[in-house]
């Protein structure tokens, strides 16, 4: 069936460097995408979203890129900080309403 | 209203017992979702409501699971005759949906342990 997945299960990044987290989705009918951050023992926290009529969206230190041609989504975190250590999920949604999540990427920020 | 609230945060129950969880969404949000999450996995969809109407229920959800949102505000998720495989984090989320999907905000979850 259709699915959302992540390329890398764990990403180790040095403090101050930029992070890039990738996500592949297979449902071409999805028109809305969200990145979530989840810290241990907590619920997912909204980071940034993007609709399918956009290619790029920027927030505070984060940028989401959407490539509909290859069904690829990425999250860029600028100047990664220790507080960015968490699991990051991408989620997709369409006219069917519910969000479907991938397995997640663990980001570990090293000093 | 500071966000989505779930109660209890933790629940330990014996196998075979019934449990009920509560979710209070953000007050103006008309859509409410229930997800289940096990260690190392992404949230898995269980069911969702638009106001008081339950619009979809996952095929993975057995008959032992039931969810309600009687007045279109808070929701309850009940698991009957719990099994060890039900041990997981149960997450509730809400969103404001009109013509377009909008971001879903999650609560802190209820961690269920079945012993």
C-alpha cells in the first residue's frame, strides 16, 4: 500500500552544523505534509508544514523542501543545537483527512 | 486553552481489564484523531472524528477498541479485555479543518502498560 518512509534511521550531527532529514512518500494524491519533532516521553510537536502547491517553506531555523516529481520531502535545520536532538517524523495527508506517519529519524547532536 | 490534554498520562493494568482514556482537544478544533505508537515506530492511525461523527476507523482496530466523541468536544478511547500487545503510547491530536487540512496538534499521550 501507499506509505511514507524515511531514508536514515539515525543522523549524527555536530553542534552548529546544518542537518538534513529526508523523507520519501509514495501517495501522489497527498497534498499536505508536516514535519514533527518528538522528544522522549512526549507527544509529537509540530515544526513546519507545506502544501503541495509549494516547493519550499521556511520557518525559524528550519526549511522544508518538497519535490513532487520524485515524491521527496526534506527538513533542513540550520545551526543545529543540542535541543534539536529528538526523533523527527514526516507525515502526509490528503482529501481522506488522516495523517500517515513514517518511521522517524533519530537526530543526535554531538558537541 | 494551552493545547491538547490527555488523561491519564500513565496507566498500568492487568491483562483482561478494561481501560478508558480521555482526550480534551484544543477548544475550537473540529477534528480529533487517535493514534497508537510503539517504541521506535511512528504514530499509527486508529480513528478520527469530525465534530461528533467518527469518520474512519483503522482496519487494525479490533472490536475491543471503541472511541466516542459524544458532544464534539472531548473524546474517550476504551480498550476492553486488554492484552499485552495493547501496551503502547496512545496519542490524541486535534486540528481545525475546513476546506483544507491544517496542522494537527498532539497531546502528551497516555502510556499503557498491560501486565
